[in-house]
């Protein structure tokens, strides 16, 4: 993401700085996409001299009276098998779509965050969003791959452990949890969200990584895993929450950041 910040000085008293920043989330994902064209073959009425089998549709259930002049049979409604099963060395996917090639997809759905002017008397916040899905894999990880906000002469301080927002302290951090409450945040007092499983938690399994999974505390470390799944997963929607505080000694300038995320499938 691209981030900009400007600091404005009052040389006489507090030397209040204001920082204007723009965050543009840039996707950098290891994306392997295989499009498979399925083929289905069905013989609707296979017969011989003595036997006849009728198949009228796909799905659970069937014809309850299968008969000929010499034989009669009844069918029962079965159960649809959907989901994953795994052992120590093998894994199987059951359901209507079971690709046999690795697939990972990462898409940024909300990529720009403008925070406006910043002072030492409040916290600026913003959010961006992306989703990840991966099939025929043991899961995936998503990492930070860029330094925090900076100008040529200074890089914003970023906590290396989860830390609450502290007004008047130079601080740049993120989490993937929420909602985050902040009485002195601008422009909102509640922002962010926990990961959302699509369509639900029986198909998708992505989570925020440790250190980025708790609302109200923030950190930022280049190279950290911020999101992950421990197995093949449908879509998980993530919201990144950003907070920014400055101090009276934060150098003035137009700060910028390209927040690069890298998603990698694991096997």
C-alpha cells in the first residue's frame, strides 16, 4: 500500500505536526491458477437382453420402482459427501468441485486509505481489505513485505509486539481484528473486523496470525505472517486496520509506504 504523511509545525509552542498519508495496498501474491474444464458422461438407459438401468438425473434420491418383466428393484436416497479428509501423508477433497492442481488466489477488494492531517492530539485510523483462497494445499500464509511509513530521513516507529494506541507517541501499527474502539480516533470511533469465512466456517479456514488477531492492539514487523490457513480453504475475507500516532519530535514531511503483501501456498 502507498502511504503518505505530512507534518506541519508550529515553531512557537508545541511544534504540532500533522501528517497526511495515503495508503495504497499493493497486491503481490504468488498466484497459481488452473482452470479445469470438467467432462461428464452419462448413459441414460443402459440395457441388455435381461437387464435395464435407468438414470434420469444426477443428485440424491432416485427412481423408486426400477423393474422389468423379470426383475424389480427400489432405490434409496443417499447422502451427499462434501468436505476434506486427511491422514499423515494423503488428503482427499469430496464435493462438486475437486481440482487436482494447486490453486491460490489473493485479491485486494479495498486498496486505498486516506487519513488526512494528523496532530499529536488524536489517532488516525483506516482500513483496507483483501481475500485469499487456496485448494489442493496444506494451507497458505500472508506476509508483510515492506517497511513502515517513511520519509527519506526517517521511518515511523512501529511496535514489534501488540501494543495499544498511545496518543502523542510516534506509532504505526496494524491488526486484522475488530471492531477496534478508539475514542480519540479520526474519522471513526469503531473500525476493523475479524476475518469472515465465505460461504461459512465449514468451507473456509483462514485466520489472523498471532500478534495481529486481537482488537485494540497493533504491531507491524516487516516479514511477519499476518494471516494464514492450516489447510485448503475457500474464501476468507480479511480487513487490515491501520493506526497512526505522532509525537512532538516526529520529523515533518510527506510520509509514504507501499504495503506489499505476499501470499504463499504451503504443501
